[in-house]
């Protein structure tokens, strides 16, 4: 009997700690990696992230039913997940705001002092999230629509998420991009040319009870808010 108890205890001790799966917008990668480490330390639970465009994540969640938490870079894709019945009631909240900026590589000679200059500035391509699906692209299109969108749409290179758009700008001084201010802050290879008006808001919700709910709460804790602010986000 004693031997059996000791063996059972050894098996339990050898089991890895529990994990939660967090589906999060690509623009949150740096801040959430730090927040995940802080949560693991305080809660003793591993955090696994799936970073991608919010549109891709929403489709994955609805199709598979997987995951514990969803953080969307806009309200639209959170609405889609909520309509599917996947959101845990009472956990949805607006957690952050961000701003969109026009960027170029640090050695680029492109001059853009205001968003309307996009129609006349000399650049080869405009990298941005897919304006039909990715939140940053949707926001940018909405801001530029009726102003300069018709003049620049032929040069738009749609990307699956903002980090992909950032990488394109980093690769070529003839490419400018529209990304979140926090993405620009994360790279030493680009500079901000101008800022687009308005704010983009991020939504978070638990998909499962337990650590899903607790992780969403941790995002709004003083520790979570401080990390987001350090990375340039505007906690809400």
C-alpha cells in the first residue's frame, strides 16, 4: 500500500503544471509575453499564446472551440465570437486603446507630415493589415476613406497582421506602412512620420471558466496595466 501511494505521489509530482491558451492579436505580442510571465509567476499556471490577426483568431475559435481567452484588436471580431456563444458571460471588457501611425524605415527619404500627404508622397507601396479583415487595416481604411483612400489603394500591400506589415517596412526604404504606435515603438528600424486621428480599442474575454476568467482580470490589475503602459498602450 505504501509503495502504491509513493508511486502515485511521484506521478502527480511529475505532471507538468496546468496551462491556459490565450488567442491574442499580433500587436500585443511583446506586452502579453511579459504579462504571461508575470501571471505564470503569480498563479503557477503556464500561459501559451497564439498570436495572429484578430480575424484569423476569431475564425479559429468559432471553428474549433479551443482556447481560454481571446484578445481582439477591435470590437467587430469579438462580436463575431460572442455571437457564436463562445464567450463566457460577464467577462467581456474593453481593456486597451492604441493609435495608428504612418511609418517608414529610418533611412527612408519619404516625407509625410499629415495623413493627407499619402496621396502625393513618393513611395512604392503602402504596407498595412488587410483592410477588409485585419483590425488595423479596417481602422486605417475607415480613417482614410473619403480623404486619400482612392489615391493610395492601388499601392496598398495587404498583410495578415500588423507585425507582417511592420516587417515589410523594415525591409525596404521605398515602402511606408500603417501600424499601431506600439508596433512602431517595438522596432529600432522604423520611424513615425505622422499619426492617424482616433483610437483603436481592444477587447478581451474569457472563453472558459477558471483561469480564463482570472487571466482577463489580471490584464486589468495594476501589474497588468503597468506592463501595457510600458509598451505604449493606453489601458481602459
